């Protein structure tokens, strides 16, 4: 069903088209029914804030459609993007489970459909359905690994070139390669990519141009092609 902003809306978890990749996709029909009963769903335009770091955690957000960037910031206003959340993920999970403020800011990159569940309702849901608690652990573990990978990229890479190459390789993981290479739809602007790897927009633009000269990538609009992943990996490990 088409909704606001041209989104293909999901009517509910039971009829969701994302039948194997979402947080609740493997739950029993009774658990999905209970979850549908406690959630409220809304659509958001690009650039909407779902929650802000240090805000009290009111509940969890299920990303039904769209992409959301998760970031942290300093008192001086410097921003570091931690990761991009994809459809099927839970946002604000660790804060809600621990009863602590949100540790990141969640902002929509594109129009999104998002389901919200109050913290008290979610905790009761998890207590009633032990199968859901297993998924909670899996998702929290995945988010922890993602945070460690981001710290590795930003903190241990020796140059902006290496940081950007690692980011592009991470984005290209799991994407089927064609004869031309691996095609990525860039989810961020050059400014946001800079916030992802802790550098400046000018450095990102200059580095991408250098990658093009070296035939490590090709770019058309917002589409980036990696002709040879092995060559880009070799560049990182050089």
C-alpha cells in the first residue's frame, strides 16, 4: 500500500514483506499478534529526528521502511555518525532495556515508516515471549560489533584514505557483484561521509577523486561502483 512520501507501507508485522530479515520475522504468530497490539506506526520525512542522545528512553523504534543514521556529538557541535540502520532493525534498544538515556541521535536519511513501542510495553512483551529475548540479545550483540567496527575504522586507521576505503568496503559487504563490479547506492552526502569517518567534506571529495583516478571506484550521481573489491582491499592493507 502506497503511503505518504511514496513509501510502500507495511500494514503490520504479520503481513510484512520483510519475511526473513526483520527483528520479529521468526517469532510465533501469537508473539507477532501481541507486538502488533502494543505498537503505533507513523511515517516520517527525510531529516526527521526520532530521538536525541541523552534524551530519556521512552521506548523502542522498529524501522519498517527506510534508512536512519545514528550519530553522537560533542558539546562543540562536532558530529560522528556511528552507523546506518536498515529496515527491520530496532532503534533505542539498549537504552530502553537498561532504562538509560538514548546514547545516540536517530535521524531519517530518507522518508521512513517507523513503529514505536513504549518501554513498559516492550519489557512486558519480552518477558511474556522468551523467544523475543533471544532476538534482543542477537540484535544488541550485532549493534555492539558494529560500534567496535566503527571505532576500529575511525580510531585505528592511519589516514583518511584508509578510513574511506574501509567504509566503502563495509557498505559493499553482502551486495552481489556484477561483471562491472559491486554497485553501492551512497546513502550519505560527502558532508555526512566526513562525519562518518571523522574528517572534512573537502577531504572526502578529494579522496573519492583520487580513488577514481586510481580506478578503485567509479561514480555516477549517487551510485558508486567498486570494479574490483580485491584492489580496494589491497589499497587498505598496503
